[in-house]
C-alpha cells in the first residue's frame, strides 16, 4: 500500500476505529500513513475532515481508506455522501443485524465512554491502576491479599508493564514482585509470597534478550552480563517449577498477549468487564 | 438484552473483538454477560468454544451473540458452520473490500501482535511506560526535556492514570507534576516547569468530585475538605490561565477521552502509531 493514507474518523475517541482498523490493515503488506480524527460529532466537523481527505486523495492519486465509527446517522450519511475515500462503516454494518436479533432499536448514542467516568467499572479500573502502582516491584506488601494476581520473575522480564496493562485494560489488581539473587541463594520463594502462591504467575525471558534489555539500562554491568542473566533465569524457572507456579515467556510476546494468557489462566471463566 | 450472553472469539488476544464488540453493544440497552475466548487458532479449540456456546444458548433459550475475529478462513468456515449463536464476522466483512481496493490478497496472518515484541514501535511504547513511571508525580526532573507532554494539576485530578494511558496506548512520554498549595502561595509555576511551559497540559476537576475522590483516600482531612478543594482548583485554574497553559476538566471524562483530546491538541497532525 505505498502512498496510501488511512483515516480513523469517529465521533468518540476513535480508539475503536483505530484498534480495529489496525488489526485489519495488519493483514496486508506495506505500511500506510495513519491519521486519527476523534470527536467528529457534527456536519461542520465532518466537512473539514472530508475536505482534508478529498484533497489528500487528489494529491496522492489514490483514495484514502477511511474507517469510520459514527453513531449519528445524519453525520454518517453526510460523510458517506461527500467523502471520496473508501469509507468503511464499522458501526452500522453490525448494528443492523443486532437490532433485528434483539428486536430493539439501538440508541445511537455518541461515545462509548459517555458518563463512564462515574461508573463503578471505571472507578474499579482506576483503583486497579493505583493498586498496581503501589505494589510495583515488591514496593508494598500491605494489602497484598487484595491482589488478583502477583507477577513474579527476574528484574526486567516485563512484570511492570504487564501489571499496569492488566490494571488499565482489564481492571485486574496486579501486583508484581521481583525474584533476586538472594532468593536463589536461599533457594526459597520470598517469604512474603509464600502464603499467596496460588495467586502468583511467573514471567520468564530468554537470557540473551534479558541481557540485551539490561544492557540498555546498565551497559557492561555484571547485572546485564549474559552469564548472570543465564544464572538468574535458570534459577527463577527452577524455583517456579518447584513451587508449582505457572509461568510463560515474555520473549516474543507483547504485553497484550501476555495479559490475555494470564487472564485466561487465572480466571478461565471470568466474564469480561463491561 | 436480559439473559443474553455475548462471546468474543479470536485467534489472537481477542482485544480487537472485545473493544469493538463493546462499543457496538453500548448502543443497546441492558447489560449482557460477556465471555472472552482468546487464542482459538485451530478447529479443535473452535469445537470446544462452539459446544460451550451451543449448550449455553439451549440453556438460556436465546442464542448468544458471537463477535469473531478469526483470520484463518478454514477455522472461520468451521465456526460459522457449527456455531448456533449469531456469528458476527468482524474481519472478513472488511477485508474483502480492502482486497479489491488494494488489488492484493490479504495474508491471513494470525495475531496482530506477532513478533511485535521485537519491533521498534513496541520498544518505544515500553520505554514510554518506563519514562512515565519514572516521571510520575514530579518524582524525577532529570531528562524531563524528553517528555512529549507534562500533565499538571492538583493532587488527584487524574494525572497519573492519564500519563500511563498515554504511554501505554500511544507511546507518548507523559510526565506529570502536581500543583500544590506552596505553588499557589508563591503565585508561580514550579520553577522546574517554567522552561517547559509549551509542553505542559493542565487537568482540572470539579471541586465536589475532587473532594469525594480525596475523601476516599483521607476521610475527613483538610486536604479532602470541599473548602480546600475549591481553593486549590481555583488557584490552579487561575495559574494555568495566567501562564497560558491549555487545560481540560477530567470530571466527566475517562482517561481514554482525556488522552484523545490531549493528543489532538499537542500533536494535531500526528500520525497514529502503527
């Protein structure tokens, strides 16, 4: 798709259009230019974006692809009538069969998040973020029994970003606790973790990758050396095996993939948050 | 939609199916039960989910709604042939018109995030998370000039979760810095912020809401009192106005909405990360 521009146009944050559009585009070779246009909730605002898209299409000689999530049917109709891009209407395509299935009309309310800031679910998500921050890197043990999951593993294996992602995206109270050389010498889990073993989930990482990551932080240190990384990873995996703690490797996985796996394993029948 | 169950079935993390499906469901009244089934990448795994859905539909007397993002066409065909839910195929619906537009076949690759863990973009996102954590609540001023944005505002107005969301979702290096009573007495921005005013973005909040939030932390304190919250919010807004710092209110906004607005304002022509 050389020189192809892709727009995400929404009357809300455009997060849905962007998340979804990107996963569709990933099925095609090439790297399109991406442009996000949130909060397009009137004909006036739509007109500006349409002009921009039409001019760009003429300049580039190829019509832009436009993923739209526009709830207001009159804005959507205006958009479709005037935009010369390839408009992919992500909302109404699925709303119509659901209206038939539920035998009700949809409410065409703009903004998935409207008033969400006052909902219990949103409150719980923010609380989860605060919890995960307070229990990052073994900082606090107070109230650790409130954790939904405690990620354990060697330093720099991905515990912190995964904990924060679990909290932010899924409202999971995720603490994390490092396994350090002193633990390996003692040959035991940190005593603070022992009563909570059932809620522990391990992360491991390829020693070469770990050494690379640590070298970015502390170049040339013993901490970052491949020999030390091999030692720590070996010991950590042996400890998790001995203690019966499930684990996975973060080496080739994004925090999204790690989190989806952890959720499936710790809460196999969990309903998604709504 | 009483008693209606909704499934998100994907050969990847199911994040796309869930984000998109939820925004569609938000257009309907009622609260369906939601179930996430990630990593369904073979007929065998599909068969298990299909059985689960078919049994549940029979028990509940209403067929479940099933949002699927299945890239593998044979698994998708198997799913459509045997699942008795209302299957909404979110992927191929849009892939076909794009194949026609681009005049290429899509690659039907499973997993938007495959190998992403090694990409520069992913690396930058993780770095942004680390940066935002290190520069939370005015903790570190070292390297602050690397910030894409510095959120300022009174304690508990939403700076920390917004910073982390900007980093995690958008790869933005977002620092945050509190405005405290001492700053208001001096009548000046913290000296550390002065050279970086152009990159500051303010958050404010309704004093009643702020008092409620602070009372959850420190019930009955002067810090949480409505009178003090009014004072701090007034002073903070006056200071931002004086200093020419753009701001918005977090009172009725989610971190997603706040972030989308900040991004639009600080990087109006920014291309989305791909």
